[in-house]
C-alpha cells in the first residue's frame, strides 16, 4: 500500500504567509504602543487623532517618530512633517 502524504494547512505556503503577516502586524502594534508610551512618559499628551495616525503608520514612520519622541518636549517635535500615508 502506498503511503499518502498528508499536507496539513499549517505547513502550507498560505499559512506561512498569514503567520508572517501576523508577526509584522504584531510588531507594528507593539511599536505604536511603545511610541505612545514614550510620549506619555515624557509628559506629552497624545490626543485621539494622533493615536489614530500612530495606529495607521508603518514601521518606517513609527521608527522615525520614536527616534524623535526620545528627545521631544512637545507633540509637534515628533509629528512635524507627517508623511501623507500616515494621515487618517
């Protein structure tokens, strides 16, 4: 009797792609959370509209904002020249 190979979904290329997309999304969510936390730790209020922008931003934008947030004294120090794709 010939052995039949079982191809489980979790081993399929589609499943691997979905997992990787989830990992990237998770990293972006954590980076966004950390950016807001840094601003709040520095005593900078983060309004809802800015939180929406942060939630929509990609990793490159979040990295840029996080770098600015470390030394920011106000929200404008971080959010000036916001790339269009991050605007709600």
